[in-house]
């Protein structure tokens, strides 16, 4: 279970660092889609993506930090 938390924490940090998947690229980058500038809620979508990336980074860092601290606290139990 400890290794799963470390892997999930690392994955969340990577997803927060590199952004959403390929399908959401046009939402976050209006230069890729010329019609994106005409959408009325583009700023709301960008804000939502930014908030989710920040939350993902915080949860990923929390999981990674405390899982590694637990692994180092109990040597010989891994």
C-alpha cells in the first residue's frame, strides 16, 4: 500500500506539472483553436483547470511526502 501511495502521489504531481490530457488542449490554449476566443466561458474553463492542477499538485505532494516519510520512519518494514 505504501508503494501505491508513492506512485499515485508522483503521478498526481506529474499530471499537475504537465497539464490536462490531449483532449483538453484546446480549452487551455486558444491559439490551437481559433473558435475558442468566441466562447463565452473560456476564462471559467481556464480557471477551473488551473484550480484542479493546483489541487492535484497539493494532494500529490502530500501523498508523496508523507509516504516517503513513513517509509523512512520504519526501516526494514518495506
